[in-house]
C-alpha cells in the first residue's frame, strides 16, 4: 500500500486507530525525528513499521549481516592491506590454518 497512497490532502484516509505503549526513551526519539522532518509522530511510526514488516527479513529469515553484523570489523589482523594484497592474504590464511593443527611428534 505505501505511505504515499494513504494521504488525501492533509487528511489520511482508510486508516485504523491502534494504541501503542512506548518506553519514554523511544517516545522521545520518535518525537525528535518527527520534529526534525516536520511530520507527525504517526508518520514516523507508520514508516518504521512498514520498513520492518516489508523488509527482506520480515519472514523470520536472518541475513548474513544480521547474523554477523556485530562481528564485522571487530578483529584486527595487524595488517592493513589484506583485502588488496593477495600474497599477504594467502600467507595469513596459511598461517591461520597451521595454527589450528596439532603437531605430531
């Protein structure tokens, strides 16, 4: 349906009223965003709900970014050019593979 199709002048048509309880911090964020964009708080809530419920993970499927998002960039190899220097990347992969092996005596 989309937000753009819901407006008729300044009156929104075909909408149902619901009541939502928000923690004070979230309510303040909604109010600040509405004021920043000069729109109603209802518009902010509608757009946010629409974005979440129609997004790629709305069916309960987690994307790779969802699963590993907090890990991205959290580790440092000590080398800055691994992504562009293929030889250093290959050497790093070999040394990591060796690190996990048990030594036979």
